[in-house]
C-alpha cells in the first residue's frame, strides 16, 4: 500500500534579515592633530547608519567618492550627524579639517562590505 502524502508544514526558508547597525566616528583634536576614532571603520554594510560626532572643535568632512548621499558636510563643536550608507562595497577615504588643530592625521577610511 502506498502511503498517503499529508500536508505537513513545509520548511520555510525565510530570508535572514540583517539588523541595521549604528556605528560612531568621533573626531577631535589630540596633541594638535585632527583625529578620527576609529581611524578605519570596518564591517559596515549598505543600510547601516554612521553617527559622526565632533568633540571640542568644528569639523569639515569631505569624500572624493562617498558611501553616503552627500560628499561634504560640516559639524559644529558638540554636534552629531547621522548618515546612512547607500553605496558599496568598497573602501572610501575621507579628509577632515578641524577648526582648532591645523594638522590632519593620515586619511581615515570606511570599508563597506
């Protein structure tokens, strides 16, 4: 006798939703140098939010090729700005100019997977 096929719950292959993450980059003057912490932001994905914070100084941030909708923006001392990654994958270098310290450090970068 042939066994009847019953309607059993099919295995559902739900797409794994990756949680959107918030990552922070803090820019401030340390020892006369305009410094970004972390200097290299890794493991960032399209859709993640990068929070920029300026501590103790105003900052101009500019990208040649940007992972965000904008290539340039300004942060006043104590300000914070949320930006969402829309371009990737790739390595995106940026420059920063602090108002209170004239010397920039090596160009930091954001690595989007």
